[in-house]
């Protein structure tokens, strides 16, 4: 008796283990779906996505179940003759109109609520201007004067080159690492002012639930707040085809505790302060040169 049951228990145990989060992560199955993320809004987006997914699954099961049942039970080999006189049924048409409308309304209510929360910029505690360039990002912490560029890290940049001879599998976070991550504090609502300097880019970090286009001459707004208990590195990338270097434009968000962030910001302010007058003068000279070039000659 035991010999008969043991193989079945083994198969059942293997099946249960394959459904565990660790096994799914190793197999890559967890990368197929959206991440739950580390912000409240990212989890609400995930829950909304899964609600729609399971409703679609249920609809598919019902529709294909009825189709398969009809094909098997009412097949010609069993002597079934089609009723060519039935061309209209008011009751059926009312039912298959009401049910989809009810499903759409049921989905529209939580979707509208989530969209309102995504657009709610009130109560932000830190404002950062994000500017996309070919190919990198500039982060400006407004009111503090801290500003820096974030580009593809040197290791990935060297390995990506043709005939570099470098095995990309040996490069940590190949094409997903930067030389200067975007540092933010956890438990803080951060307002992003997103724009671009040359072409359209798109700032996207899945774990934060943020994806916003960066458009030249226009400022888009978004926000996120990393959970207070989830500091760490969160990676994203530009998701708008912005030129030949599009694949080499990653985003790395370094979420730190509020105390660590305050120390980092203070150090950056002290390091950048001596260079700010020279940077401002260079920027002013560049603007004047642009204006002179744009002014028609008399």
C-alpha cells in the first residue's frame, strides 16, 4: 500500500514545491507577470491588473467550456441535425449584453479610483526634476541645488562595444547599472517633474509603479513613495525608442533611510557648492550663444 502511495506523494510534493515563490523566481516564471513593487500605488496597480486578468480567465473558461461542450455533445456523428430556423432569441441577446456591461462597470470603478490616486500630487515632500538626454538622465533636487547626470556604468559600456572580448555574463547587472544612481529617502512622497532636452524618452521603474514620458518643452508630473521598510536598489530603463543608444539608458533608484539620505544630500551640497558658480556661468554662456545663433543677421 505504501509503495503505491509513495510515488503519488512524491509527484504532489514536487508540484507544490514548483509553485513556491523561490522556485518561480529561479525558473523565471515570476518575471512574466508585473511586480508587486515597493510602493503602495504599485501594489494597487498590480491588484487592478490581477483583477482584470482573473476576470478574463473566467470569461475564457466559460466561453471555451460552452464551445467544447457544444462541439462534443451536439456533433454530427451523434445524429444531431442543426436547427436552421433559430435566428433570433431576445432573452439571450439581453443576457449577453447586460453581463459584459456589468463586467466593464465593475472594472471601471476600481480603475478610476486607482487613476485618481496616481494623479494625486498633493503632500509631496521632495521635488526632483528629471531630464532625459541621449543617452542618460539628469536629476536636479530642487531647493537644494544638487544636480548630477546618471549614465550607463563603465563596465557595461566597455562590454557592450563590438569585439570588446568581454563576456557580458561576467558583468554585474549588465546594461542595468549606472555610474550615479538616483538617491531618494524611503517613506517620503517624491514629486517628479519629468522632461527631455532632445527627443522623447520615458522614465520607467516597475517596482515603483511609475512610467512617464519625458517630452522636450513639456513637463510631465508623477510621484512615488518607497515603503519605509524597503530600502534598496530598484532598476528601470527608458521605454521610448530614443535613438541608437536607447538600450544603454538604464535607471537605478537607490532608496535609503531618511537619515542616510540627509547625510548624502548634505555631502553632495558641500561637494557641488564650489562648482555651482562656474556651472551657472557656463550654462549662461551656452544660452547666450544659442540666442545669438538664432538671431537673424540685419
